[in-house]
């Protein structure tokens, strides 16, 4: 009996526990479904909103502390275009150098009296927008002390950053350079002949003992010498190494002799040497073309010229009129459509004359035939034929005979020719 009661109560407890667990699972599942549904309805942008930052910018001295006259370098580095994506934007750099510091980057800063230089850069030379570095420049201090070198960096968006270098300069352990400590072998005087705008070697420069950074400038007070260019104008020479130095004057410099100065500066010691220079400018001369000397042909012995025998001049007698022989002015009768033959003779007493005869105005079907010339009894003769078959109407016709000699003598005769 008791056993049955215990079993019944245990069954009720298990059913109750099972019911509670089922209800809990259902509620929990509904909650998760609601949560997932909410996230799906409102997606979250995985890209966070960029927070504006100052440009990444560095200004430093490569060596600090330094000694007096000891060279160090100033570097400017920025990567604003990488961190903020400012491609093709500009930055303006302002540099403040105190008195006592010489910076060779800009002529305003080479006196050591202090300077302020402003320069704008554009990121147009680097399409990848990688970090950019400004030109590095060398500098040195003229006396010991603590110096403050500052620079401001301004982007075209207006963002600005200022950097400061606190430079400590100690007393120099190195003796102060004297004007002659160039560490370069240089001539005492230069004389050179050049053509306008032609690069001409003038001397060889060698670095002694230590490496040297140098600068070479050529100048004159004569305005007629339009310009002087040096090559190389600056550079670095390792100890014991040499370089050839050349000079070139302006292309429009007139020929003449000019006095000039070639100034060589040691950029480490900042000492200079001014070399007196005489420049003779000449005009180019074209190389003449040599004309070959002609080979002289031997003179031929002249053949004696024979004296021609003079031809005796023929004295012509006065021209005589040519004549036509007329035994009868009536020519032989022609029958129509039958062969016809007749002849007419002329002569000239001047046997040297040439005779010609023309027979015209012949009736239809008849024509002038061949002519024969000959000489007989001291006279020149000509005889011409009349040939053909008369087709003209029966009747009497009047042919005309013209006889002419070679000297212009002329005779005309009219004849009668009858056709039956």
C-alpha cells in the first residue's frame, strides 16, 4: 500500500518537472528568435566612422647633441596622405631657424643670422599616396648653446601640427677651420679658351684626406659675359677621389677676353677659395675645304698651221635673162582620152646659172612631167615634158611657161594647146 502511494507521488513529481523544463525551453527559444529577428532587421555598418586625426608628421635632427661646426641633418617626414587618404592635396611647411644655426637648404639660412622659410608641397608625383619625405638638408652651429628649431605643417584641409627640436650644441673638440683648410687640391689661377656655350674642362679637383661636400660658382662683374655655368656645380668627393671641373659661357657671349672668378666652397668647413680666371671667348672657325692642286698636263708641241691656198674669187658676169625657145606658139594638138606628149625647152647664156621651169594652166587630164638640164655650146639648157590624157572639153587652151635662173632672171611665155 505504502509502496503504491510513493510510486504515484514520484510520477506526479516527474511530470511536473518535465512540464517546467518544457515551458522554459519554449520561452528561451522565443527570445532567441526575437533577438535574431531584430538583428536581421537592423544591420550594423561594419566600417566605423573615421575619426579626424592630426597628420602624421615628424621633424628631427639626425644627431643631437652636436659640437660647434659639426654637421648634422634635419629631416621632415609626413604620411598624412596614407593615414587620411589625402591624395593630390598640398601641405605647407614653415621652418624657423634661430640665429647661430646655418642651414644650407635655403640661401636665407646660410648666413647664420636666423631665418624663416615657407614652402608648399603637392602630392602629385606619387600616385600611390605613400609617405613622403621632404628634402633633407645639412646644418651646423656656429657656437655652443641650446637652440630651439621649430616647424609647422599645414594641410590644405586646414589641419595643422607644429614640431620642435631642442638642439644641444657643445663646445667643439675640433679646431676652428682656417681659410685654407679646403681639403681640396685647387689651382691658383685659371686661363681658358672657350667657344660660346661649349663645355670646356678647366682643372681637376681632388679630395685630400677626408670626404668633401663642395659647391662651385662662376661669376664676373663684366655684363658682357652673359653667364658662367660650372659642371659639376656641387657634389661629394670621397678621400683621394677626383673630378673634372668644366666651364661654359652663355651662347650669346661676344668674342673677347673676360676676367672672372671661380669660387669653390667646402660645405663641411664652409671655407672658400676664389680662383682668378681669364676666359677667352672665340668664334668657331670652319675647317677650310682643301682644293686639290690640278695636275698640269704637258704642253703639246703645236703643229705648224698650214697656210691655206686662197681660193680665187670668181667674178660673175652680169646676169642674163633666160629664154624659152618658141618655134611656134602652137603646141601639138591633143586628142581627148589619148596619150599626149610634148616638150618645151629653155636656155640661159650664163652656164653657171641653174634653171627651173614651171608649166601651169594646162587643160584637165594633162600635167607637167619630168625635166632635164644640160649644157651645150656654152649655154645652159632645160627641157620639160607635158604628159597625160586630155579629158577636158574640146577647144583651145593657153598653158603658161615660167623659166627662172638661180640669180633671179625670169621669163614667161603663153602657148596655145588645142583639144579635139
